[in-house]
C-alpha cells in the first residue's frame, strides 16, 4: 500500500473516529444505522429488523 502523507493520515484518523463515535452513539440510543456490507446497504442495530420489515412491506404495497 502507498504511504499516505502525514496530514492525510491525520484526516483519515479524524474521519474514522467521527464515524466510530457516531455509530456508538446510535447504538446507545437504540437506533439503527445503514452501513455498506458486501456491496449492498444493510440496516444494522437493535431496531434494524423492524425497520427492514416495514420498508419491505411498504415497497410491496407500492408495487400493487
């Protein structure tokens, strides 16, 4: 891998910290997050299943 410039490394570290902090806050609040996994968006978190079922149900209603 190519070595990143020190300022670029610092920016990347800041972004990773911000994302980790945000995901942790959402977890503590019981909120789901949409993350990218295996080339697809995925709902992750305690209430993700309920949200996913609701979204699929709504999409089914719109297609009829």
